[in-house]
C-alpha cells in the first residue's frame, strides 16, 4: 500500500490516486452503490491492481462473474477476434456464436429435446423473461384449471430470495428495504417462508385475491446467494418440486449466482446434495456465463413451454449479441477444456477446510458448495472484516452483517487458496462495524 498522502475512507486506507479518482467518481455517479472501495486499473489471473499499483488477490471475482479471472488469453483473444468480425447485429439477423452458445447451454443443462434459450444482458433480465413466460403459462397451458386470459397467474417466491432489481424481478425479491420503496410492484407475487413447505402448500391452496388466479410458478435459488450463501434444505427442494408437479406449476430455478460451474457442476440443480436430482422447468443464468461480459438469460425446458414465446413476446436490442456470445462460448469451452468444474470442487473443499481449521475465533463456521462460500462470523463485523482484508490484499465481501462471501475465479490455484486462508486467519476478532 502506497501510504504517501493516503486517506481513510470508512475503515479502509486509500492511496493518492484512488482518493483522487473516487472524488471524481462521486461527482458524477448516482449514489446507488455507495463509495467505491478502490478504483481498479488492470488484472491478470486471480489478481487485480488499483490505480495506486496495489495488488489484490480476488476472492470475489466481480461477485461470481469472472469465471476465468482477469485477461484470460483465450477469452481476450475470442472477444478481440469477434470484435474484429462483427460486434453487433440487430435481432433481424443471427450469428454463429449465438447459435453455438444456445446449443451449448441446452446441452450442459441436460435440458430435454425441444428446450430453448432466451438471451438477455443481466440476471434480472433472465428472471424478467422467466416471469413473463410464467404469466403466459398460467394463462394458457396450466392443466386442470379454469383460466381466463385476464386473470393474473400467481407466482410464489421465498423469503430471503434475491432475483434482481428491475420491477418484475424486484417483485419476487424479498428484502423489504430494497423492494418496498418501489411498491406497488407486479401483482400476484406471494412470499412464503423459505424452507416451510406447509406455508407454500397453503399459498397454493389459497384463492388468489384481486383478480389473481392459480399459482403458475415458484421461483427460487437453491443457494440463496445474497442472503448470505444459504443452501436450501434438500428435502424442501424435493417437496417443492413435488408440489409444483401436483399443481401443474412451473419451478423456476434462478441460477444467476450458482450457475455456470460456480458450485462445481454446470448448474446447482445438477448437484444431488442441493437438489436431490430434481429437474427444473426454467433455469435462469447470468453472472459467470460470459466471464465478465454482460449477459444473462433463461432456458425453458421442453417444447411446449418454449413455444409460449412468439415474435414480440419478449426481446432486447442486445439479446444474443455476438461479442457477448463469443465471450460466453469461450468461457464455457475453457471451463470444459481446463477441468474447471473439478478444480472448483477441489479448491472449494480446500477453502472451507482451511477456514474451518485456521483457528480464527471470529469464524463461527463456513458454508457453501464449490466456489460459492460464506464464512459465518461470531459477531456482526463483516464490513470491517472486508475492509481489513482489502487493506491486507484480499478481496471478499460482506454479504450479510455477519457473513463474508467468497466467490473467486474458477481458475483459482491451490496456493491462491492457501494465501487467502492465511490472510483470513489473521482478521482480528475485535473488529466492529460502524
Ligand atoms: C440469484 C440472483 N438472481 C438475480 C440477480 C440479479 O442479477 P443482475 O445483477 O445481473 O441483474 C442476482 C444478482 O446478484 C442474483 O444473485
């Protein structure tokens, strides 16, 4: 850390260049993210450097985005090559990377014959698409129901779930502080206690109010990422699947954070210990899919569901953009070619074991799968712990007041994990959040 003319920001210490740039940032950016902790300049592999030249081992990976780390040679070459060929066409046209990517996603999801992909640009857009599909499904396809075109099919979402911040996805996002200021939101969304199958059954049984019809879909994350990396109970997940089957409702699994290798499988629903082998009806994805290029979307399982979207049902100018598609296709190929799913499983286990055994009394436990993990702190000082780690060269994040999240690139090495654990082992136990 260059401490010459450094300044304190919250509990962290900034160098002179960082301080200067952060002032400029604040002058022109709406304050939705708070003040940036650093201004970053460049990265390589699992490391990133700020404008003062300080290097950091990145155990957050742009929040589960930078699957291949920074400046991976195959990724940068694929993006540069595609940029030199064609960076964008309208959706009046298609491109090869987009077609190959959709084929690849259907294949790695093990989705049945007739499954189709919709591409958007972010996680929230993947979920918007899934919610719109559920509306159409609830108005047309649900078996054994009285359906009127004007009734509003209901959607069940879980407490502590996070699905994005655009108005549709926000309707299914639980955290009151970020949802309530924007109400009224999409009608027909009901929250039930995460893990409480009886509550979900009651919600299915209840007659919808204010013109709302039967429940068309349940949307959930198998590991509630923003809630602090909290896996759902396995029996609960299986019971939700059964309930959806009995009531002809869709099970939408939001894999925006857990998907594309993050948990050591392509998708978390493919982990027996998270899903018991259930198959979703819709999977949404984003974050890690394009290794840092903005992309998201959904996979609708099966022909009948896929056919609900017809020209005009949905779209976006950049949907399936060839630059993003090339970035994503290469990301998937590198994950496959370099055995990164296996690496994710092995390094994840090493990380959780290391944290468990490191002897830091501040750590009350560690949870997660693959490389999506959180340290439970014995008291709520996650923000201070995150800042302390940053000042000591490690990026993690305070995902809850008492939990630190780790989601490093899938390329992370054994020595990277050892280094991260050795820094975390030294986080002082007497930190307090402001
Ligand atoms: C599970 C889940 N769904 C949806 C989103 C929203 O994704 P985005 O920020 O790309 O819109 C997130 C973001 O953290 C997420 O974790």
